[in-house]
C-alpha cells in the first residue's frame, strides 16, 4: 500500500484529513507498524472495503477488517498499537508481531489525535506557562466532526519519502 493510500484510509477512519495526519509526522511510522503487525494483504483488503463505501460509513467484510480498522484508529488517536486478537494472526509474511499493546514512541504519544480533538497538548510534552491549566483549550485544531466530509480527502499533499 502506498503512503497516500494509507493516509486516505486513515483519514476515513479518524475523521481528520490527510494534511492533518501528515502534519503529525507519524504517517510513515504508522504505516510500517500496521504492516508489521497485521500484514500488507490484510491492510489492502481493509482499504478496498472502506474505499467501496465513499458516501457512507465504512462497511467491513468481516471481524478481521473491523478489528484492524479499530486498531488503526486507536493507533492514530492514542499513539499506541492496541494489538490484534490472537485469532487474527498477521497475513502475508509480516514479521513476528509484538504481543499485546505497546507505545510506538514518545513522538507518537505527543502527536496523538486525542490531543488535537480537544485542542490541547499532551501532558508533559510541551512546556506550559504557570496557570495554563485554568485557560480553555485553544481553538487551533478543528474537532474531527468539522473535518472534510468523507470522500473529500486531500491525498495529493501526502508526499512519499
């Protein structure tokens, strides 16, 4: 799966557009995590099933696709790989996946979409002024529900490195 395809799939699953996902700096890393943990074939099947429903919510062919979609969404929002059920071993010769959940990196924690969703910063990741906790979160980042509608993805801005 090409990087721009992974960005488009991730945009559909998270509600953030491709540009916002690229700005996190985690696009390459997350694509590699998903391929290593689930396999390229399973990822391609998920992308095909999500792309097949451009005007509505994704329809998943089976529990495997649903679990992978859930894991990818979790990865983007929290910066951790939640693991896949034991009944879903990786496809297509993926490496030996780590068992159970794990934090991808400190950067993944800092760039989690959960912080952008409410306009805050990851605790302990950015220096805050004294008393900043008393202020309302900034309006800098749109809430995912205000993101571009499904199908209006900006995949052209995602550049493969």
